[in-house]
C-alpha cells in the first residue's frame, strides 16, 4: 500500500491545507484558523510525512501549493461549502439569511454601483454582513479569497459562474466650474491630464490616449479611476471616466462622445461551489437584478 492509501486524512487536515493554500504564509493561515503559526507548521509536516511527499514549496515569498495541495484544497472548499450550507439550514426562519459575504471589485464600481445596491439589500437581509475588497487585481474566487466579484472584462474566466451586467461606456471629462469647455487637438496638447498610467498601464483609457495623443504626458498620475474623477472635479485637469460614475454628479462636464475604443463589459462572477450557499446566492441574485449601468 502507498503512503497516500495508508494515511487517513482528516477534516482538520483539509482545513489547514486549505487555509495555507489561500493565505500563503503560516501566520496568515493561523490567523484564519485561530491557531498559532507553529501549529499550522506541525500539521502540514504531519500530513506531508503521512503522504510521503511535499504539499508546499517554501520560499521567501511564502508557501506555494503543489498540484496535490491544490486538489486537497479544492476538497476542503467543498467541505467548507457543505458545512456552511448545513449551518444555513439550521436558521430558525427560512426567509432569513445570515453570515458574511466577501465581494471584490474596483473602487469605481464599488462606490458607483455596488454600494448603492447593498444599501437597499441590507434592509431586506439585516443579518448579512459584507467584507468588501477594492483593488485592481482579481481576487481568486477558486480559492475563495472572495465569494463574488464584480469586474470589468471582455473575457470572464470560463470556470466561474457569471452574468453580463452591461457595457461600461467612458468619455473625456473636465470640471463643470472653471474647467475646459470643449475638446480638440489643441486642448489635448495644452491641458493637464489626470490618468492611471502607472497603476493601470493596460487600462483602455490609457491605451486610447497613447494611441491618439502619443505626445501627451499626464501631469497627475494616480492609482485609481475614482481618484481621476475627484481630481477632475476639483479642476486639476481632464480625464477619461466611466459615464455611470458621473450620472449623479453636477461638478463634471462631458467633453466628448462615448469613446467606443475604450468600452469594456461589466460582469458579476462567482464560483460554482459558492453559488449554492444561501448567503452568497441571496447577494448574487440581488446584485444580478439591481446592478444597472
């Protein structure tokens, strides 16, 4: 019999492997499990010894899961999902949904679309809590770093469950008060531009500007589109913004028609395992109906 066959893997073993695969460090995995780092280390050593092979490669960057560790983590996720489903089933009232839902998106989409929808949702499900992460990187839904993602992309990952919300249209804007009132090549050359070049070098607005106005160098380089909007509104310069972010504002002036080259698509995404959890299903279903561009 092989070591794999002889070793009896426990539910707690899977839980530790899953936590380390998600976290990447002993300390962070321990924090997720309410254990100290040494306990996590000893558990991983025990499982590796029992299986007769390494589950993680150690490096200065942290613990990288092997193919087997990823497979075990996947089983751990299924176990976690089943436990959460069982806990949900024990709620006193079937219509009640409780727990925390982790949502990842960009700051622009969070402030412009997601937050207004969640304000209405909390009245329907007052027992729900939300762990919101805004960033430009896509958190791993497969590893359950997040339950739901709301992302701008033309090609969502095939392994995720997704709903197409609609097209994200953008245009060039200036401040309503004291800003540029029209736009042409002369204005493009003379105006101060605000753009996320360093933070989002592949952003459609950056690609568009470099294609049509290659000699323009932004005066203000920022790390988010939301910051572009705030600086434009304050009269510091011009910038490309999503139209949905400007609808409720009276301090911005649209200088151009919609820039078709910059258009991308908004998707609501989740993992197939997470979708069946009541708390995730409730939020996903609500957002799919109420997110509107």
